[in-house]
C-alpha cells in the first residue's frame, strides 16, 4: 500500500551525515549513487526517482539529494521493491524500428522507444545515446549509469557502424573526404572508416524499399554528433535516404527482429565494459 501524504513527506531516518563533503565511508554512500550502482537508474534518473517520492529508506521517503545510506544496514526501496547492490544492472538491446523517438516519454504523445522495452520489469531503464526518429537498428538500454556515460564519452572512441542508403551513384573516391576527416559546420570530424556495399546488403535491411539510382554505404564512427552520418554524406553530395545502425561497439543485432528486444549475454556485457575502459584519461570505475 502507498504511504499516506503525511508519511510521504516525512524525512528519512538515516543514521548517516548529510554534510555533502568529504569521501564516502566504505560502507556508506550517497543515495543516488547507491541506486545507480544497484542498477535502478542513472544518477540523474535516481535523483528524479528521489524527488518524485518513489524512494524510501528504512520505511521513510527520502527526497534529500545529499543524504547517504549505510549499505550494510539500511533498507532501500523503490516503489516498494527492495534494492540491493547485489541485484545488478540490466543491459538490453532493441532493434529500433523507424517512426519512434529515442526518449522514455513524450509530452505530445508521440511514439517513443519506451513503448518497446520492458520498463515496468526494469525500473530506471534508459537508452544509451539516441537514434533519429527514422533511423533503425541497434539501440542499447541499461540501468547502469556509469557504463552508459563511459560508452558515450568521446575519449573512449567506441565505434558505431551505420549502413546508409544514399541518393545517387556513389564512387569510392568520393569517400576520401570522410576518411580524411570532413569539416562540417560544427567543426572537423574524426576520420571515418567507410566503404561502398553491394545492393544485396541494402535489400537485406530494407527489402523492396530500395529505389533505383541509390548506393549502399558503410560508415564507422568513433564519435557521436547529432545527425552526423547524414550530414557527412550530404556534404559530399549524396543525401541519406535511409539509415540503419548495424552495431554499437561489440554489440550486433544477431537476428533480433525489428521492434524486438533481448537481454545482452554475459559475454556481451563484459565486451562492452572492455570497450568502455579504452580511454585517454581516467573517468570512472570502467577505466580501472
């Protein structure tokens, strides 16, 4: 049963300090960090859960973002469900179809990827990065905020492979600008690995939706600017008609149908964490 309004507004009875400074004791940590480590949500998402009154500690609602918990003794619950560090995070893959926004909610009621993944089963699930409304393919979700941050950080150079269908007959020489690092309106891009693919690849992805007079191109990026693939190919005179993400780091669709999701295998999670550990300087636990 939900708490009464009076109980919901009561402060959590936490036997720890709220000074906001210093280093966490080995057995205490900030509540939002505890929730992120337990795989409930990212730290920002955990803060949102707290301010929404959905988190209790020892039976009392905890809304104060500076509070800490004793991980050995305090009882932490989200929506009435006990949370422990041993619960572990969730990692899943969605084969995103076109026509969905990469967001967990939309005030205008448009279709979003949250409609396609088991949010009720895994509270705090969120997408790692985003795909455009009309882009299809690999979209990762997790409750592990630290890993998501590491995978998206530019120092990691985590590669994403895209298959693009572009307008016009493209020749390999036209890809040299992309390989060298084309300059867009927001600055130079890192060199991309790219090559022209056979029309059979396009037909495998889009079927009979492949018009004549088009070219199928593979583009591998290690950065993630907004609409980057579309802008890069458009800059060399070949607008993108369709775009599909084939892989994110080591993770591929491996037969997952469009619009369906699957949990990542343990080996895939380990490979993701290895990819997240490649960096230019320290960032978080995945770099150690």
